[in-house]
């Protein structure tokens, strides 16, 4: 499979960002690029340097608040700057399943007529989990 894959991770004050990035790089099939979009957070982005040492990590800033705006900025960067063929998105407080990228690429390989795919992506349920019941 020769498609260039980029993963967009919009973030704002996310203490578990390093866990998310580590899970993305620990996939059965690797992504070509990971784009972390800092959504005007004053906090320092905490990412384990050992995890990203041999990987392509792009950190960009979006100063207009909102996850939609940050996602859009990341998608535009992936397509316009990195020439990505497939762009995925996950939240900064999510740890994707080890076969997440493999299943996405497999789906698009067998469903060439499709252009968008979505699915469940459960949040980390730790002390930072927020419920809106």
C-alpha cells in the first residue's frame, strides 16, 4: 500500500497526550506523519522524546479555539503541506487500538469507492475524564 497516511491530533491542555502519541507510533502499520495541533493551550506539550525520536511528528499551532478549527487546520496541513492521501483524526485523550491504522488502511484498500470512514474511539477513563450526563 503506497498511500501516504497522516494522523491529526487536536489538543488543548491534555495531560495524557504522550500516551496517545505512543499508541499511534506503536501501531501494527505505522503512519507516515503525526500532526499535533496545539489549540491555543498555554501549557507545554508533554511528549516523550524517546517515542518520537525515529518518527515524523509535526507540531503546529491553531490560535482560534475549538476542536473543529484545530482539526481543520491539521487536515489542511496534512493535505497541503505533507501531501497525505489518507488523513485520520483522533482525540488527544484517546489511546487507539494497536490495529487502528491497519484497519483504516485495510478498509480503504477494499472499498476504493469510499472517501470517509468513522468509528468508535473511546476516551481514556482516568482522573481527567469528564462526563456530560
